[in-house]
C-alpha cells in the first residue's frame, strides 16, 4: 500500500497462463518517490519463449516511463524496444495499456495500443474507457456489417507496439477511483455481467479482485483459453 498526500492507493496484479502455454502477458506497477503510480499491462502478439521473455521488459519500461513522463511516453518508450524486427527478423511485438495516477490528482490518465483495455468503476457501473484498435471494432464504428463478421475480425489488431506513434496511441482521462487494466484474455473470456459482479464483490480488495478476474476467464468453444492478466488500482480518499 502506498500513501500519497490525502489519498491512499492500493494495487493488485494477477496473471494466468492460457492453454497455449508460455505466458506472453505481463504487468507492472511502479511507484515514484513522490508517490506517483505508473502501471501497465502488456499482451504479447503470439506465443513462444522470445515473446514471453520480452513482455515483462515492455511492461517494466511502460510502467516506469508512465510514472515519470505520462502514459503516452510509457507506450512509446516500450514501442522503441520492438520497433525494429531485429537481426533475426523475429523481434517480439505486443499490445499494451498504461496509466498514471499523480499525488493528489483528481484524474488518472491512460494510453493504449491494440486491444488491451482500461475500465473504471464508480461503485455502481463498470465503464470501458478505451476503444479496441482492431478491425472488428473499426468495422462496427465505420461499416454496416453483420455482428458475426465484426466479431470474426476482433483478433485482427490494427495497431501494435512496434507500429505505435503519437498519432496512433489512444489517450483518455478516468475520474473513477477504481481502475482495471486488462489483457483480452480477461475481457474477451469473461461475460460482462460476471465481470461486473466480480468487481462489485471485490472492489475494496484490489488483489482479491485481480485474482478473481483471471480465475474467471473461460475457454472458448474449441477449448482455447488465452493468457489473462489484470492490474487493479484503487484510490481511497483519506478522512483527515
């Protein structure tokens, strides 16, 4: 637990390897000396030892830079690590979401690429504040296409870390005191009502909520369950 000015910030982190093995997700929370909190969730593109080894590094960089320079810098800093394909042409790639909470600040700031998400909970409603950068979501917004066609393209990510620029990174402010950062193994494989009920039940215990969310992820009809990762950040107003 970190006490910052008149606010107390508590966090929880959980990750669960999927059925493909070799967890390609990673998460990190970093706290500066003045209490500023930076956090990130990274979801590697594909699986394999190289991706799984790189994802924690990307999360570390994104969280530390988010705390120091803001979430946009966190995303772009992590992006620089994978912007080149490398000598072997097999550099890892990923999608990510990062957030900053400043001491005494009224609003958290989040930035993202791809389909990692940031949610806010105000005590009654769970709201999604990010927009998935996928072809499926693009089709929903810009095209009159059947629901099943859009859903088929939800796994087609339009922007990843290796392609991230200032123009392609999404940014948003969140006023809620409870934040969730999730990989798609959480929000795609938990029914919305189940997710909301878990948040309501465990809202006062960030680690319990993080554990409950990754445990609730269900396999699809073909038996596949993705890696599931979440960071929960709760900010409590302290009474003098």
